[in-house]
């Protein structure tokens, strides 16, 4: 998982929390139609081409919750449908109780990893050195899984949280009074272990940020031709090699190759985690028998 780790007991607690949201007073349909004392084995089936992601923490959490679970595919590689990706066995009623929560989570992580891989492949055909990165735009409660899936898909996780890195944005600049002053304040208090990144929208702001000591410049919400002009001019002024340059804002599968051609080091996109190409999964019960004989 590219260095990301969340304690499996915490993952199990999250699953229980989401199941409680889905069935606050129990699963009426299952309670009325499925007798107690039945054991079942089910398989999560992939129904569209995808890159599986985050199976390991999910499997560990399911085991903690009393299920027998195992992955059926390797992560980080393209898998063609139809294909079983995860097997889970246990008390039949509990499998049905967890079914939709489990599928919702895996559909999201598979979709994020798949979209990340698609964007990486599109960008690397033009610029093999550019990094595709996520943003901090993630659905509440899913930050770990979003970043995990991006890493599995071959992307960069970027900062994991507000506590993880310094990124001076437009509102910080407005309050500080200028790009240079915001950078000065950040550099004065930042640990040696942290870089300072600054969001800019023009060549002038980029130059101001670099001369103030920024380590990374994010060119935000500019078309590829403007980004290319800024990168080129920074090179002519001898400033290009002093910073990493990131492009962000409105970047998706339709234009990522154009941004890759600008010569930036990093391309970040909220599409990866907020509007990924949807992967289709379903859960099929493949075996049922009395619990005492399981």
C-alpha cells in the first residue's frame, strides 16, 4: 500500500460504523427471510475492467469481525471481468448485513485506483517522469481508503492531511497580504522536514514565491498553454531548477496528456478521488449450509 498503514482494528471499527448507519435497527429483509443457523460463502465479483485496491486492510478487518476472508486477485494490476476478487464466509445473516457496505467501499477504492492508473498511463505516454497526484478533496471518512487506492493505482498521495505538509493557498495569501509574506511566515516556522508549497495563478506570483524560498509551486486553474508559458519563462530566468512545479485545477482524463506535455513535475487532480470512473462489483452467495456443519 505504498507505505500507507491503518491499524486493522480501526478499519474494522469503520466498517461497523458504516453497517450501523445502513441498518440502525437491523436488516428487516434478511431477518424475515433468512433463518438463523446458516453458514454461507460468498464471492465479490468484478464486472468491469479494473485495478483492485485496498483488499488487504478490508480482508484483515473482516477477519477481526469474525468472517473468513481472502483476496482472490493481486492488487495494482489490471483485472478483466468477470472475475472473483474477494471471498468471504461466515454466518449467512451477517454476510448479507455487511454486503452493501463492503461493496460500496470496494467499488470506491477500485474506481479510484482504476482512474489513477488510466491517468498515469495517459500522462506517461507523453512525459514518463511526471507524477500524477491526488488532492485533499476526498469524501469525509474515506481519506485513508482514497489515498491507499491512489497509491495502488500508481499515483502520488500528495499531502495526507492539513497536518502533513505546508501548502499556501489563495486565502492564506489574502490574509498574509502577499505571496512573499505568506512564504516568509511559513519558512520561518516550518521544520526542516517539511517543504513549503505555494498555489499561484500567474508568472509573477510564481517568481515571487520562488524568490521568497518556496520549494514547490502549484500553478492552479490555468490552461495547458499558460502552464507551458510559465514553465518556459521560469527556465529562461534560471528559476526552473530551484523548485518542483505542479499543475492543478480542472485536470481529468480528457486533458491530462496536454498538461503532461507542459513540462511540469506533478499533475494533481481531484477527479481521482471525487469523480472516478465507476467500477462495477457485485456479491454472489455461492454456497449455503447449516452452521453446525460448516
